[in-house]
C-alpha cells in the first residue's frame, strides 16, 4: 500500500483528482470505479474544474459505481444515481449511457446483482476504483460480516451506517435499511484502488485496514492483499499510522 499523507480534506481532494486525471490522460477510455459519500465530493469538484479547463476528457470514459440504496429511484435526491449526476456527471463531458449505478428498485434483486456483475465484466474490469471507508471499515456497502462476499449482492445496513448517513435524510426512519453493493471480489479485481479518508472519525478504520488482521469484520482489510492500493488521507485520518509508513 502506498500511503499519501496530506494536510486536510482539500489537499486529499486535489491529490486524488490528480491521480485520477493522470489515469485519464494515460488511458482516455479508462473504466472508473466511483464512490459516493462526503469523501469524494471534493475530488469530483477538482475533476470538474480540470475538465472545464480542457485538461481531462471524459468522452471515452466508462464508469461503474459501487452501490445504491434499495428502494430509492434514481431521481430520489438521496439516491446514489442522483448523487453521481449532480456531483460529477452533469458537469463533465461523460456520456451518461456509459455510466452505471446498480438499480435500487429492481423487482428481481438477484437478477440485478447478476446483471451488474456482467456489466463490470463486459467492460473488461475497472482500471481505477475510488473508495471511501466507513467508520466500521466498510467499503462500498460491504458491512462487517463473518465472510467476504464476492459479487454484487444485497446487504442489510448496520445501525451505525444508517446513523452515519441519517444526516442526509429528514429522519433516521427515512434511511433505507438495505443496499445493493459490489462485492469484495468486484473491488479487488480493479487494477488500481484509490482509497480516500478524511477526519479523525476514520482513524481507527484506517488503522485496522492497514495494520490489522485481514478479516471480514473489517472489510477494507482485504485491501492488504491487493497489489496496487493508493491511500490518500489527511493527518486526522492517519493519526494512528506510524510515520514510517507515510509518503
Ligand atoms: P463518507 O462515507 O464519505 O460519507 O464518510 C464513506 C463510506 O461510508 O464509505
């Protein structure tokens, strides 16, 4: 794992965007694995800025998102499809037909999971996968569990995750109880993984991910087995990581 220690959220966002931009310059038809949440918003703002200045081009880019809430339509303002449209896709020259978010409203959820696995496979896999990390070490919505789940699947959200995300909803009762998420194998097959973390609330999860046992109890800990993980995190999120491990 290569760990870039940066000062704060803005520096994390800038560095992450530079890494993604470099990928797009080297491979204009890259497949981007994208994430939602507060963490990547600044990264996406930087990418929008670079795109508006003509420094990067999304015209040949394809994307797959990690997850979606079950029960929310793509036009619900808390759905992850809506998040991606408003935080990135509406503001860059990407063809929305090339963007993929799992459906949260499929009647046949098993078929939707299989379809999404096939979408990823048909693209030839993900070139660079952006990840946030949950306070409990989740990646995508792979919550702490007794097993690692390989492919796209339906998960029951933990109370902690629902509490953490309640800030975006009118009340905790409005936070969905289930989500559809890529599995850890989908994530691990990405060529490069770009994990972002900001703030002290993430410090324990980052420590467990980098220094702890590889266990489905901390889903992100499986990233220790990936050959090409870049962590960009700020001082607060890296506060438990020894200085010798930071770039
Ligand atoms: P956050 O969520 O970016 O809103 O902190 C990260 C996550 O839960 O994966």
